[in-house]
């Protein structure tokens, strides 16, 4: 076969190829007259589409007996289910325990009060107090008690000027600056207006008590108008028995009416029985009475009895160890362990805890001179020997302990305003229970004696309340009682000078 014949045969074969299989070229034509790349699609002549039932057909079907019964069954089931859920919700609401209404509280019930009786020893004057407010705020205190700051010559009523600050302490402008900064931090400020604070008798004992009260009333109005949040006076029993005492109460009530924040009238009493303190709360009309019951009553039985007497008045009772005399804890609690014990006790008792500056670090008070406050306890390089280093370490640890207690009291309802129940007491120990509604419950147990003691905890029959077999250690001064460990609540053995705070949940 010649070369020309082979070429002709290839042309015939290409022409016989199916048009869809022929090669596509830029300018070539496929068989059948279509251009290369053209895709053919056959469309069915009769395409069927579903349009559903017509309205007439639906109405016809809906009216059949089967569909009517089905609809009624579904409707009945829906309403039965709805009514069942409603009934269940009502049963749950009725059977659920009622929440106890929260008692009326004021700012002085919400946390500890911090007393700065000597601003010179505390911070070199009033201006220094403003500079230390950031440190004070870390203690979670709700109020400062400043002073007395006014001018007076001891035992000379004619020199009394309650509206003038002694220049050795600072100026009115410095005090106003303290007020402004403290209020921004949520800290209230109370001014001590005890007239004759440098003399033998706080109210002079000169038969002119009415004149002195008038000066106190005028000064209270003056300082309250400068945004002071309260007034404190010592030896409350003297002015409270005067016919002029009601004037001071009226001055604070009028100021509280004009100001949305309640103003505190605080009085101090000493060497009174718990019954007399209770009567003073009722008769004097003051908002808070601070006594020295913990100082004058040394035994656990006496102290637990005092708490029993005053528990119903806890919103109007302040507790301190030395605070009534403007002294530090260390004057009564002579060891670091005892200071921690009394800090725990004060923070968990029913009432407002009142501390004097330095109590948070165990500041040592010697004699009648106010001790100098120690700052920068965590500052590195401040120690010069092993003894100083040990003291600094102890101050840091004690302040941490104090802050933990203050924070806990502010968060836990049982400690903040809970009911109080005595559990045990002896000459050197005591324990009690704090409970509020469905909140966590707390047991305080302390041994301030010099010998180990086993406390047998017993709760008097109380409807809806009983002690569980075990409690969890929340805080303890004894390293052997580890935090979060469980111990029996039947009997608790404490070493000398040790305290523990136990917790157990509400179980319904």
C-alpha cells in the first residue's frame, strides 16, 4: 500500500468516529454540524412535579374519624403534661425549706472596726493615716476609729474644744483627706469625741455634765457635716444617764435622715456585767456598745455565759480584748499563739470585732506608752540578725492569719449574722456553734489555758439542728490539725493556747 493510500485510510477512520469522540480543535467542526465542545442534553418531554394535596383534599382528609381522634389524643396529652409539670413545680416550692430573712444590718456589722487611738504612734500624724489606707484596706476592715484628736488640757473643762484638732496630730484638712480616700475604699471613719481623754475622768465629774454634752452635740454636728461617719464616746454610763443625752441621739438621727448612709453612735463601757451591758444597749439608744467583758471575765464559763446573755443583741454589741481601753491584744495575750487564738475568737463571736492598731501583727505594748507601729514587715533586707528575722516572719504569718479570718467572716453568713449556740465551757476553754439557715456551719473551739484539754461538744436539743459526727478543719493554730482534715465533733483535744475553727455543711 502506497503512502498516499495510508493517509486516505486514516481520514476515513477519523470520519467514522463517533462525533463525541472526535478530537476538539480550535477551528475544526465535529460531525453533525456541531462545534467541538458542545454538550447535548436531552430534556424529557413530560416532566412530572409534585404539588401536594389541594385545600379541598386536605379538608376532606382532616375530617375523617381517624385524624379527629388523633388530634384530640395529642391535645389531651399536651394539657395533661403541662398540668403535671405545674403540679410538680408547686409541690417542690411548697416542700422546699423556706429561706430565712436576712436581718437588718449596718456597715459596722459587716466587718471589723480598726481603732487608731494614737495617730502619732501609728503613722506620725493624721497625714500618715491617709498614706497607710492602702495597707489598712487589705485587712478588710469596715471602719476606722480615730482619736481622740481634739484639744484639751487634762481635767480642765474650760480648755475643751471638740471642733479643733490638736496641732501635734495634724490639721482639719488632713482629716478631710483621710475621709475622702477612706470613703473611696469603702471604709467608714468614726471620730472619738471622749471629752477629757487625757484626764482622770472622761466626763470631768464636775457636775456640769449637761454643758459637756452640749459641746459634744455641737461637735458631732460639725464633724458629721464634714462626712465623718460616726461618733464614739467612752464611759457611756455617765452621759447616758443624763437628761441631755437625747440631744446627741437626735443630732445623729437628723444627720442620718439627710444622708443615705447611717451614722454610728458608739459607746464604751467597762467593768459591767453582761446583764448590765444588755440593759445599756436597750436604754442608751446607742448603735454599738463596746465592753471589756473578755478582759474582766477570765474563765471560759464566764465568757460563754456573757455571750449567751448578749447573743440576741449581737448587732449592737462590740467585742474586743483591750480595745475598750484602747490597748493592743498583746497586753492580755502574752504569746503569739494566744494572740492568734483571740483573733479567731473575736472574728467568730456573735457581734462586731474591734481591734486596736498593730493587733494584726501582734504588736507588743509595754507600759502606758502607745507602741510605735511597725510597717514594711515583708520588706526584704530589713532584718539584721536571726532574732529579728524570726520576729519578722512571725509578723508576716500573723497578718496573713488575721486577713484570712477577716475575709472569711465577711463571706460566711453564719459568722456574719448567724445564730449562736454554746457547746462547752470550762475554766480555760470554750466552744460554740454559729449557724445561719442553709449556709455552712462553724464550730469555734479554744483552749486559752496552760494545759491540754479535751472539749466534749454537746448541743442542747434544738429543732432542726444537730451536730454531725465529724467536721472539717477550716483554720487552726495547731499545725497537727491540718486544714481540710476531718475530726470528730464528739470530743476535741486542744493543746495549751490552741484554737480551731471547724466547718460542716447544711444537710437539710
